C-alpha cells in the first residue's frame, strides 16, 4: 500500500496565449483545477509574440504549484506541445541549436519549462482552440482580456 504522503497532487491545467499582431501586445492565461478548487492566472507583455505568450502561460501555471505534482496540461499550441515532446531533447543535445544550426528561439523560456517539467510529472494534451472545450475557451478570453492591461 502506498503511503498517502508520497502521492503527488493531481492538477489539471488549461493554458492559452494571445497576441494583437505578431509581434505586438500579448496576454497569457492559465486555469488550474485541483480537487474542487479553481485558480485563474493571467498576465501580459507590451511587445511579444503569440508563441512566447503560449509558453508564459505554461510557465506561470507550473510555477504556481507549490510542490511537485502530477499535471495534465491542456494547450491549443502545437508549437508548445511539439517543442516539449519532440524538439526539446534534441535542442538540449545540440547546445540549443536547431537542425539548421540556428539558435533556438525563446531559449530562456524553453529552459524554464524544461526545469519545471523536471519538478512535475507533466502530460501534455492538445485541445483544438476555439472549439467545444469550455475551459480552453475561458482561458482564451482571459488571455485576450489580459492584453488590455498592457495597452
């Protein structure tokens, strides 16, 4: 029998990023669900890209967790999901260079996410943006509303 102290909390996270223009002012948001609790987080940057906002949403959400957790993270960003599951290991092996031997864009954010993924057990799930998922749609609205704080 496993001691309940050893069990990691199971958290569901939805993330989204948004940008007016690309680059331009951007916002990001995350919704964290743990048991019957929901926490919404958001932020903005005055000049950024959509990909950076997608990444900031994940970083903000994972950083919010106080202890190592089992996380199912939903994102509508193929860039974020593929980056973590496919490209990151190769970039780390190649000293943060792409297959074309160019520097990886957003390296500092990828490094932050990689560090957080070592702390938490993260399962990345892709969800179609602007679809039928109410939490993804709520996250999208929060990210767009966050932009207004930076205008």
